[in-house]
């Protein structure tokens, strides 16, 4: 098994074109601080995750998907029954987050790979978050915000992929209407 230092470090805030990302996807360490913060409707905040020890997965036409170590998770998560399969990373398992002061659970918007394929072995048990909760702020009693350093990320269009879009990520991205056949 390779060590963490064998995986290349991604550049910090360099402009990147998603059409220049590789296929099959590449795993990169990231020097950036990654955070997920729950903001309740009353404005109170709860840190869900915070790390400088994350990874990015880069794939042609996709914004980076970020993975955070289990040690960065500051709130309890519960595994759900949902599972999906990625041809590159293996079987994904999904998780539920119960926001403070909310009666609604955020389900299946966080995933992990307990037994990833060999090429993605460092991602074992790391967690990835969609950039949005997938339900309205009013219904959920708030929303989570995902950050790369101090920049709140944008949401990859569509609801299948979980990429985080920052101001340095450029190019037409897969996920929205008309892009599935690429």
C-alpha cells in the first residue's frame, strides 16, 4: 500500500479546467482547509467537519469531489441502507446527519467507501458531502455550507455527482441537462 505522501499534492487556488482533468479519475491530496458548516434558520452554526487533511478526486468534465477524514467529523452520522457502485472507487455507503434543532434528517447526502478499490485505497472511510442538503432550507430548518479555505463552494448541476465548484474551476461541467451523454 502506498503512503499518503506518494499521492501528489494539488496546487492551491490555481485556475483549473475540468476538461484537462484525467479519465480515469485521479486522487490528489489537497492543501486546502475543507469545512462543512450547518447554519440553522436562526443563524446559529454547527461545524459538521473541518480538516486540512483531505483529498480531491479529479475526473474529466467534473468539478473536484472532496473527501474528508473520519477524524474531521464533529457530529454523529448514521449509515443508511443506500449503496451505489462507482466503477473507479468501488461500493459507496451513505449516511444521515441529524441537524441540531431540526426534526428533519438529511439523508444520503454524505457517502464513503469502506473498501475502496486499490487505486483509491487512501479514501477508506473518508467522507464526501454533496455541496447542498438537497431539500429546502425552510423544510430542513437550515442548510449546510461547504467551504474550500474561506470560499463557499457552488453546487455541481444535477443531483448525481457531488463536485464542489470554486472560483478557480473553469469549463463546461457534466451534471446538468444535456450533459449526461458526454
